[in-house]
């Protein structure tokens, strides 16, 4: 029996605001999450009639969804938020999530394929794509059941690119937006995808009233793909079609117009500044200072061991710094937090091993009895990350490609003495922070080493001035405002 159509505002995302751990004798322990969506939904208040639709990610989540019957979780576990968790078959979820979302769409948008040997699209790929369609259909069905007449639906990220089109077919009365948290591939690279898949993704997003992105660059790339792959018309500021006019503002296709938007997600300054001075952060800070040693500068990076984050080249640049500028030996420590990510995929396990190996090589080559050049930590610890932000002299953020990169925005907010930011021009954050960062080509190890040297030598006054400007730009659109801006943009 379908749930009543009562929700005025709906959010759809792969990961929800709560997760469950399955304990002994079947007990469930709920853990609430944070982030922009949680903050945004709390901002609209409990009377807004909002529902969050998400997927069960593990055994604990599936048990919670099953015990809820209709998938509507106990609001005691969700902080009062109405959440519907979908119990999608584990094999379907795995094929959709790992087989397509993380191994195909993520790789395309981050330009990660080694094209002489990959990708290879075959019968297995077709089966995984069918699972991806099933997974997206489950979300579309649930949203259609929950949404009141004329409701607003905010669909999040690359996992759910088919949902807007599927939902439009079911509920043409709804106002539907999709937000991409990743970069968007340029047309030539995007067309690595099989033609039917490439078209389906674009058609899916164009089923919405609005498609939003983190930067103008990613919105423009999406529009270009629509023009090249679908033959769609691009509407621009001051003109339509071709290269005339300014920025792309909408895409017209098959009698519909999908507006384009840009919302540069910022850091939550109030939360970060308060959380970074909690007792557990102070304890981590004391331990880090003891590990680093007195009177040494720090180059800090905090990342998941995600291929796009470019951790290995960052370490190679640090090694090159120690080779070319021996005066920094024993005077600087690279504090590298590389938290394991997607370890169920072999390529990520191999990359994590490579990060460890390079760190060990640097320590073996340059380390002394009282100086360890690289302080590598691989266990996820948010309090320790904030402690590193506080003591950072230099922040290294050098992704191959990144939708935004919130670390680049968080460090200037938390830094105590001011922090020079070495930033890849391929991070979405470059659009807002590039003027006050030391900007690098993420593939150029030699130039990155030179930028690290410049950052370490920057005088205190300049570093402090840059940090103030970086922090102001980084917090211009905090998570709550970012969410509400998407919501308002879909108002009639």
C-alpha cells in the first residue's frame, strides 16, 4: 500500500542522515550524521512536512528499514526528521553503487581512466547498468509515493542521475531539482561512456526543472555535453545557442527547459570554530605537537585515499622539496591524514598501499633519529583533523579534479596562526579561493614543490592577510544557506 502523499519538501540521496550498527542479538544502534543536507532540513523547521529518502547501506540499515515496515524510520533515531530508508536488494545496490556510480560515473567526471586499457564496457557492464536503473527506479517510486501535489524534490548527486526523469514521468506536477557534487566531464571525455548510458544520464537530469552544480565550470561542461551528445539547445546570458552570449543558464531539449544553477557549498564557520576547540581536539593537538617536535613548520593535508585526491603526487612534491631545498630538512613535517576510502574496490586498496609505501620511502631516505619527515595517519579521526587544521602552516590541496574540496575551505577557518594554501587549479574551490592561494597544476610535481617552498617562506603578515580573505570566501555560502538556496530556486 502506497504511503500518503503528504510531503511538501523531499530530499533524495544515497546516504541518509542516520546509519545503524547491528549488534549482538540483533540490537540496532543509530548514529546520526551531519553535513549540509541535515543542516538545511533543520533550517526549514519541523512544520515544513519534509521527508528524506535514502538507501540502506549495510546490514544494520537494512534491518532498521525492514523493522520499520514501510521504511519510515523512528524519528527518535533521526532527530525528529522524517526519513524513508529503502531496502534495496544487496546485489542490486552493490552493482549500482560500486559497478556504475563509483567505478564509471565517478571515474568519468574525475578523468581517472587509463584510456589505453580502460574502460571496457561489456555484458557485465550492461548488467550493472540495469541494476543502476533498478536502484534509481526505487527512489523515483518512493518519492512519487511520498510527495504532496506540487511538492519540491531535491535530488542529490551522481548516484541518482536518472531519478529526475523517472520521477517526472510518474509525477509531472512536482518541482524537481538535481544537484551534482562532483565535477562534470567535458564532452570528449564524457563520450567514453556507451552512447545509451551517456544519453540516459543527461536525459535523467534534464527531467528536472533545474540542474545545479558547485561551479560555473561544471555547469558549462554539463551544458556542452547536452549539446554534443543530445543536440540540445543551450540558453546563455545575452544569447542562445552556439558560442554567443555569456554563461549557460538553461538547456532546452524535446520541448522542455531545464534551468542551470550554481551554488558553491561553503564551510560551516560557526560549527568548525566551536568543534575545533573541544577537549578531544585539544588532546589530539597536544599529541601532534609532540610528534612533530618543537620549532618545526607543518605542511598539512587531510583527504580520503580517493584516487582523485592526488595524495601520492603531493608526497612526491614534498620529497622533491627536501631534495632541492635541504635547508628544510628537520625543519618541517608533512602531516598527512589519508583516510581509507572504498576499500571494497581493488584499485583503491592498491592506491592506499602506494600512499603508505611512498611515506615510508621518504621517512627512510631523509629521516633522522629525532625527525620523521612524514607523519602519516590512516585511521579516520575528525578531531585529529581539526587539530591539524589548527596548527597548519601550509595546507596542501592538490586534487587531480574535485567538485569543490571542503578541506581547502575549512583549514583557513580553523587555522590559528594563518595558513598558506597550496591549491590545485582543478579543484572547484579554485574558483573562489584561487586569488589568495598558491595555485598549482596537480600533475606538476616540480612546480608543486616550488609552491610548498614559497608557502613555507611566506611572511607572517602576508599569510595572515591571505588567510582572512580565504576564510571570508570559504564561508560565503555555508551549508544551511546552500541548501535553502536550492530550495528557493525551485519556488514558482
